C-alpha cells in the first residue's frame, strides 16, 4: 500500500514538473504563405528571418514557406537576391497565412565596353583547310 501511494505521488510530481516547464506550456502556431515578386511570380530561395535570433526559413521551389513558433510578436526580415528587403511585424496568436510581395531592386546601368590593348599571345597562327 505504501509503495502504491509513493508511486502516485512520484507520478503527480513528475506531471507537475513537466507542465511547469516553459517549453511545454507555450502554445505554438504556424506562419506560412508564399513570397512573390510584383508580377506575382513565386520567389524560390527567399529568406524569412527573425533578426538576432537565428530563427528563420527559406521558400521552397514553389515559393512557399512555413515556420512554427511560440505565440508572440515577431519582427521578420524577408529578402531575396535582386529584390528590396522587406520588414514585417507579426503578432502570432493563431496559425496564419501571410503572402509577401517583394519589389525588384534592379537598376539600369550604362553600356559597358570591353577593349584589349595587347595582342593575344596564345594564338600563334590560324590554320584553315579545305574540305573536299
């Protein structure tokens, strides 16, 4: 009988410790969606990061991303090569779908002319033959 009571108390204490652990008590939610450009094209390999935390994700081959975090407010930085970086504040209290559009950062440059001043020393002679 004493062993049974001791086992019950140990089990109750273990349940209380697990329930009190911060990771076990935090509710988690998923933020997901697509990252596109201004023309609606899906962006592959776009980064969504929470600066200073090491947390983030990358869009897949369909431009889709998904990240699961504890409930709370987050500041996201969304970036992709050739596009302007965008910063978003999200209050994550439930699963959310968030579409992100990035604007092109491309700029035009003047024409570039490439010239050479030295003779190519690798070519000694040009041989041609006739095929009959």
